[in-house]
C-alpha cells in the first residue's frame, strides 16, 4: 500500500516464473524453421540454455510443432533377418 497507494492484490507476481523467456521461444522457433530436423539436445546446446530437455520439448510442442522420434524401417535396422525354415520341437 505504501508503494502504490492501493490495497488491491498483485496477482501478476504469484506463482512460478517460466524457465524460458519469450526471446528464448522466438529463437527456438527460428532454429526449428532453419533446420526442421534439429533435436532437443541440439537446441539446448546451440542456445546455451540451462533447462531440462523436457522443458524445451514442452516449449516446442507449445509452439505448434510435432515432436516425433524417428522410427527405423526394416532396411535401417541392425538386426539380421532369419530366412531359415521353422524348426520343429522334438
């Protein structure tokens, strides 16, 4: 009351502050537009962020991007395919 002259609650100062600023989000958006296949770890490294990968992942999703892991097709997998006949158990 001494500073503002009002007894009104200051609700804007409550709660946990966001870990990423608007500037960080804009820079992440620019990075993704420049390199669409960039990984979360690469974003953290290039921006020099001190947040977890989950925080960046949620920010990427919040920006409207789809976060999807690359799945390997059969030709890209390292396992050997068995072409032998079925064995009978005796």
